C-alpha cells in the first residue's frame, strides 16, 4: 500500500490537538513531580525522623511500579473505594507519583554532592542557615543534579504515551484510533513519531544549553 500524503494532510490537525494535550498534562505532571521530589529530597537529606523512612518507602514504590499500573489503580481502582478521578486528573497525578521518586533521587544526589566545607565556609562568613541553603547549597546541588533532572523530564514526557489507557485523546490514542479506522499504519506512526520529536527535541536542547551555562558559570564541575 503506497504512502498516502493526503491522509497525513487531512489528519495532522488531530495530532496537533493531541500534542497540546499531551504536552500540557505532561508538563503539569512533571512540575508536580519536581515539587514532590524537591520536598522529599530535603526530607531525606535532613533525615527528618519518621518522614524520612516514609518517603523512602514512597520512592521505592513509585520507581518500581510501571506508570500503566499506577494509572489503572488511580482511574479504575480508586472508584471502588468511592474516589472518582477525571481522566486528566488521573493522568497528571499518575505522572507526578511516578516522577516524584525519580526527581527526589536526582535532587538528593545533588544535595549530597555539595562538600560540607562549602556550607561551613558560608557559616564562617556570617551567613544564616537560610542564606547558606539558598546561596550555597541549592545552587551547587541543582547544578550537579541538572543532567539527571533533564533526563527525568524527558523520560516522564515519553511516559505520557500510556495516557490513552484512561480514555485520554492523547497522541497514542489518536494514532491507534486512526490505524483502527483506516488501516493507515505507516502514516499514523509517522505523525506520531514526528509529534514526539517536535515535543521532546526542543526540551533536550534547552536542558543541554542550561547545563553548559551552569558549567561555564563554574557549577557542577
């Protein structure tokens, strides 16, 4: 069967709409994952009694269960307990739950990489604890963690490809729908691949440039 460019021209607007939905939910879920990861990294770095073990357990669960299973639990399991989640909410929370563990580990590693002498030097010149954290600890920690954070963002956005299991009209949902109705597998898959490339390549470049800027500024080795 010859490749049909007319099919691509006719249906690419569907992929554009799906791409915006995928990007919006992916970025929102990633933001929440980063927030959870940052809070958790501080808890584990400071070894907060009680909370430290609880968050470590969460990290193990989030990192060792697939997003697909997490989405099934949120969208199909919670209603059995009387908790109903709309598909977009379930997708966003699932991504945040998965990503929080990965982000926490990346940021915790960055915090642990800052030499204690740097903190002691900050106190020695009269900085308060809050100033040491803000001006000494966090800038160096994020510079070290940035490659891992960038990789996690790309990973989480690629994981959005399973959102279709909760009846979201994302990129994968549109591609499977078109293949099922018109049997134009090559055309649908081409648009799917191009859509993900257009979403992820600019982010990859952005994190690469950001990492270079931090290195040139003297952070992160």
